C-alpha cells in the first residue's frame, strides 16, 4: 500500500460485481487506485473502463479476442491476454488487493496465483471455494493471506462474527431470497422459461448466478463456501428464506444471541467492506429507510421443491472431490438450460446424477480437481433424463 491508497486489480471488471466495484472506486477514489482490469467478452465496456481508470494493465482474458481490443495509441496501459495475462497482473508487486469477480471455475487460476503471491483477496467468485475450498484456504494460511468475502451473506457473517469469539459461535444462518419461484409448485417449476428464471426479484446479477438463485443452487454453493471460508462443520450451517433480502445473514452465539447484518440489497456495501476492512468508509450504498413500514419475513426452506439445498449440504459434508464435480456439473447444466437443452428442474437432477456417478476421492490435489471439472462438464453434455 502506497500513500494510504490501496492498489487493486479487478478480475472480471466487466461483470455485475466488477462494475459495482468500479462504482465503489468512483465513490472512494481517494482511497483506492486501479492497477488492473480484466474482461472476457464485452471488450467495448473494458475499453471504456480502461479509458476512465487508466490502469497499468488490462487483460483480455479470451485469447481469441485479443486482436479485437484497441486502446488509443497514447494510452499508457499495457494490454495482456489469456489466463497467463491474469497471472502476470495479480503477481505484480504494486497490487495490494485482488477483487476476484470472474464467474465460475474460470476464476480459480487467477485467485490461486494471487493468494500464492501473498495478495489480499476480496472474493466474489464463490466457485473457487466450492471447487477447491480446503486447498485454497490451506494456501491462504501458508501465505498469511486474508480471504475477505464479497458474497453478501458471507460478508454479513464475517461482520457479525466480530461480536464474539470463534469458539462461541453456535451456528450461522444464511438467508436466501428464495428467487423468483419461491411459491411455485413442483409442476410449475418444470415449465419455467429462461426469461422467467433470469428475472430475479431483489438482486441484479450476472446470468449464471441468477439461474443459480432460481434453483437455489446459489444457496447450496454458499453453504459449501461458508463451510470452507469459516471452517464450520455442516451441523453449524442453516438456511432460512427471507424474501426481502434485507437481513443478509446471521450468527447465533452460545448464549442464544443472534447478530444480523442489515442493509438494502446492494452489492456495493459488501464489496466496499472487503476493501475497507478492518475500517469502514462513507460510501454510496443505499441506506435502510426506517421511516417507512416494511416486512421482514423468515420462512423455513422447502427441500422437496428446491433439492439443490440437499446437494449443497451433502457436498459440504463429504468434501473431497464432491465440490469440483457439483460446481462443474452445475455450470454446464445452467449453460444447457440457457441454450434450451435442459429444462429448469433438470439442472439439479443432472447434477445429482453426475455427483452420484463420480469416483469419490477424499483428498484430491489441484490437478485432479481440474480433471474432475472437465469430466463433470462432459457428463452433463451426455446426460439423459
Ligand atoms: P457476470 O456474468 O456479470 O460477470 C462475469 C465476469 O467474468 C465478466 O467480467 C466476464 O467477462 C468474466 N468472465 C466470464 N467468463 C470468463 C472466463 N472464462 N475467463 C475469464 N473471465 C471470464 O457475473 P457476476 O454476477 O458479476 O458474478 C461474478 C462472481 O461473483 C460469480 O462467481 C458470482 O457467483 C459472484 N457473486 C455475484 C453476485 C452478484 O450480485 N452479481 C453476488 C455474490 C457473488
Ligand atoms: Mg450471495
């Protein structure tokens, strides 16, 4: 950190989290300095971001599109490409914090390289922990690196945990909006369209996580993320449906006190907290308006209509190779749903079958996890109901 400024690299700056991170930089520009940005396909937006923030490095992560990317000839920004470009960016000496906001298992390599290089991680890419939680947290421990959550539930838990000691935590309670189909019957769920699944009631997010919210696979992935991030056994992790998305999650301590973190649904707050931690800054996130009446409901989840939650609990408990298989199967099945190959309810059925059919390994290394990721994607392409 130089002159009180935190130097950041944003992996996936053109996505929903990436754009919100740049809003935080706009609001807190005297504290944050952008060293690098990466984008995969929306190169027009990447070029606009590079012009506005003048980073030292921009990475076009899709090698094939590098030739389509142009900056003005007088720009002082170096343009790199591919996953190697991402690794070169995150290992630069002048980067303090890496915001990991690429979607899916594609986020693992850059996050891993950043941890290996000793950088603080602001982690949105939950798939990294789903796929390789024990390995990633072990590396972070070895390198003395903080992995700070950006996911709103995990940020809420991280904040509430500061109200007691780790040994005094009885359980954590992840809140879930329940998605757009919270009140659908099983029959109605079988017929939902892509357009309906992409219309989330409270959060505006990228397409993959929006579909994950509709199946509640997002909450399954978050159970697994919490398991490794906070080192909690599955019997200490609960889920409750809270459609208003105002209480972002809760921690129950051994004396029965429950601490919750509340704010309107706006990712700028958890992003900013990961960047300001252990301090808090003034920012632009929306404020709770308590002059107006509003409801705050808490409803137990329905495991029959949303069986993804059971998969999440099982995978968090078994660990080993299960996370990499579930994560890749889900990414591939969501792509299949968005392409019209799979029906909505088949996303979770296909994941269940692929998980059941894999050769369980209790202690895989990183290369084996990457191999399992590839295998599970191919299995989904072959999957028949
Ligand atoms: P998004 O689809 O809006 O953006 C994804 C970003 O990743 C884009 O910049 C894209 O260019 C880049 N990308 C896509 N494929 C890539 C590849 N193969 N290699 C390198 N880069 C690639 O997604 P998002 O909603 O911003 O989500 C990003 C991550 O944050 C996900 O892991 C998601 O689960 C997590 N997250 C998002 C939210 C949210 O509100 N959007 C909330 C919590 C957690
Ligand atoms: Mg979340």
